[in-house]
């Protein structure tokens, strides 16, 4: 279940992007560029270097890099949770993933007030 969820997760990111009509990373790209330039200036002053060739890394993360990073974080976190649950309950990873899914559905239903 977890291995098959990557495409669905990326589709969710795309849906969020389309809802807000905002490019992924647009909100923090300028801050990231300025932060990178500040760090570069400090390094240049400390080393006495006139110019370091880091223009590519100063531009900030691309949309693809942001999506891959977010996907990696979500999948890694989910796997850790499922592996911990499998160990705790003494079940295989597949069963733990199923348990986690049902628990999440129950939690969402309970929070929304739509319990049957």
C-alpha cells in the first residue's frame, strides 16, 4: 500500500497547487535566494575569495526538487510509523499498513462528526 501511494501523494500536491493557483515554492523562493546569497557573502569574506561559482545553488529549489523532498519526507515518515506499528503489534508490514489505514479513516470520521 505504501509503495503504491507515491503517485497519489504527488497528485495531491498537484491538486493543492491548482487550488491555490500558486507555484510550489514560490512563497519561499525569494527568501531562500537571499539567505543563500548572505551565506555566500559571509563565506567569501571569511575566505578572502572574490567569487565562488555557486549561481545554480543560489537560485533555490526547483518545483521538482520541492515535490521530491516532500514526497521523500512523507514516505519516510509513513514507513517509520508502519514499521513501528508492525513491531509493536507483532504483525507483518502489510498488516501494519492496513491497520494504520483503518485507524486513520476512523480518526478522520470521528473528527468530522460523521460516525455511523
